[in-house]
């Protein structure tokens, strides 16, 4: 019985080859252009590349790829339009050419990335190491490998009897090489037990090592953020306390002294000493002076119950109650600090088990407010912000760094949606280079919304801790004034220029204890501001 050839095979064979031809042409042009950009971005690569003649190798690969793409597109059209034996022969030769191109690509990729590591080139603020090099190579290699695998399957299909009969017009009952391969795969060969064993082993390892991590990276896993439930109404109260550093000393108006018209040459003096001119009187005034100083610790004290200030009786929140919390929150939930990961240096600065900047801040937050806090550090990529259920995203996320900021278009989109949806980006600058990179990120994320100076009398500097002069700059890495971006009357971005989280680290990075306290207190203000506004804006979602 002769198998009647089907007419859909030219489409199955021709279209993938045409798509591959377009991809090859695209990358042949892109490689030639991008190589120049590569040398401009990292001049360190000029000497290693020339020494190893990688410049010539890249140019050769671009020409070979472009030429192969041109041949592939011609053969693809012939495969679609003509059913001749020589057309099928050309198609098989194109499949072999794909395998050769893949081999050349692997060799070039291995050589180029090896030079990057040997030259200690900084990419996004990081030097290459064997681990990062492996992931870079995998990232660049798997699309080409997948394309070659697809062409391999088409090569097998083009070697089956029904396809050969279609293009040659010769009908034969004997199985073709492609039929033998397919039958061998379906029947597991002469030793089915052995075949199933090694196929299962390879498949399981591929699933665990490659597929599952890739799926987790694409999907991500986040824990919905829940603010502590309760009610409070923080107020910055004033109390009369003696202080050594006066906030402001008002000068008393001096009384006009009576002047006596006397003869200046007279031996009699009519000068009457004033008590205000006495040094002893001035010293007594300074020692006994009292002034009104804001006592923010009283903001959190439950005076009626006698709880010590800042310990267990938090009134921070909204709703007017005394137990502390937010009416839209959830019972028995903890305050968390989630940090943003990106390709660049310093995003994890000070967050290790020794310096524990984030956990130190949460510990101080607990002492000041009485709220429960998480005891584990948390961070994830910006893209995962899109995975939080609406109304249960983090009211704020923390970001710091000291170099470039490498993010994808997906990261930028997720961050934009998060900020416009009520979230707040709390950014702490650790270097001038990071500031430039962050400004560029904001131009991509919120175009047309420039960073502006936050005035010293803004509400974010008033409750619960008062900062009459605005945010303290600490180390002056990016100026001396806090900046922000407002969206619909709310600060969606708070940018601190002075490396505030350095003061959260164990030992405060050498900073005085009183300034370190201010760094924590400013963080408390930002948390309160973000919680209050986020819950108000997303109330309908809960």
C-alpha cells in the first residue's frame, strides 16, 4: 500500500526556515553594530579583543550569518513553491549549515566571554566570575540551541518516506532514514529498559536544573503584604524639658539706658552698671534656660495605661484609637522591608548577617512602635511587583546601590504600575554614580515626572518624628536635600541623598549615636506615610 503524500509538508518545512533566515539576518547586522557599542562602553576590551583577533572573528561570523540567512530565505521559498528532489536536497543541506553555525557561535561565545572574565571587565558594576559567566553563556546560548533543535526535528521529518515521495515523485515501500529514527524513538530501540532509564534520568535532571529554575524566574513567588490591623492617631506632642543645645534663643529687647550729660573730662563717673552685662548673670541664664522641644517618643506612649514610651504601646496608625495600627490592616501580621534586586553593585549593601542594616531598622521600628516585625531579610526583582494581589502589595519597597542599575523593560513596567497603583519607592543613594543611574531609571519609569526637592515643612517630615530642617543628608553622596516624585498629591518616590541605611548597619558605620537615631526615625516616618496612603488608595481592592 502506497502512502499518499500530504500537501501540508512544504508549509511545515518552509516557514520555520524562512523565520530562521530573518533572525540570522537581523543578528548579522546587530552583531556588527553592537560590537562597536561594546568597545565604546568598555574600552578595556579593545586590547584583549585585538590580541585574540576576536574583532575579525565577530566580523566573519556576521558575514557568514548574513550570507546563510540569504541562502535560507531562497531555499525556504523554493520549498514552499516547488516539489522537486533537488529542493529537498537543498533543504537538508540548510539543516546541516544550521548545526555548523551553532558550533561556530558556541566557539565564539566561549572565547568572547572568557576574555571578559580575564580582563576583569565591570558589567553593571560587577566583575565576571565562573558562576556569573555560566549564567551569561546560558542566557546567550539557549535560544540558538533551541533553534538548532527545531531544525534537527525538521531534518528528520524531511528524511521520511512520505516527504521524499512528495518531492521526488518516487514511491517506495521501504522505510527511509527518517522513518527508522522515528520508529526507534517510539519503540525505545532494541533495549527499551535501558532507553527508558537514561531518557528518564536526563529528563529529570533537565527538569530540575533548567526548567524549574527558569519557570520560577519567570513566574516568581511572592507573599502578599499585610499591614498590622488596629487604629491610632500619632501626634507630635511638646513637653518642657531642659536642653543643652537650644533650638533657638530669642533675644530680649534691651532697655534704653539713661544718658547723663556730663563733662567727659570730669573725674566723677556717672556710668551705672547694668545687671545684664554681668558674665555671671549670663551664665546663670544659660544654665537655667528651658525651652520647648518636641518629644516624639510621646507619640507612641499610651499615657493612660502607663506603658513606657516606645515599648509595647504603639499608637502609630490611623483611626483615632490607642492600640496602634490601621483599620484596613490584618490581624497579627508583621511589618516587612522588601528590597529591590537589580543587575548592579550595592543593591544588597549592608544586608548581610553581620551588618544587618534592614533587620536592625526593623528591630528599632519594633522598639519605637510596638509592632511585630519580620526576622528574615527579603528581596526580589522589580518584575515580581506585578505578582502581588491588588491591595496587598508592599506599601513601600527599599532600593539602594553604588553603581549602575541594570533592569529589563519588564522590570520598568512592573515598577511603573506599582508606583501608579499606590506603592512607594524608598531609595537611598550610596554614590554619585548610583544617583546618575537612578535618575536615568526614573526617566524611563515615569517619563515627564522629574524629581523635585521635598520641602522641609512637608508632612513626611512631621509625623511621627519632627524634622524641622527636612531630611538629614548624613554622608552627602547625592546632595543635601531629599528628592521625590509626586503622583496625584502623594509621594510615589522618596530619594534620600545621604546613604541613610549606612547608619542602620551594626556599628552605624562610625556615625554618632544621635545621628543614627535620626536615620531610624526618618525611616519610621516614611513607613508611616507609605502605609497610610497605600491603604487609603487601595481600600476598594480589599
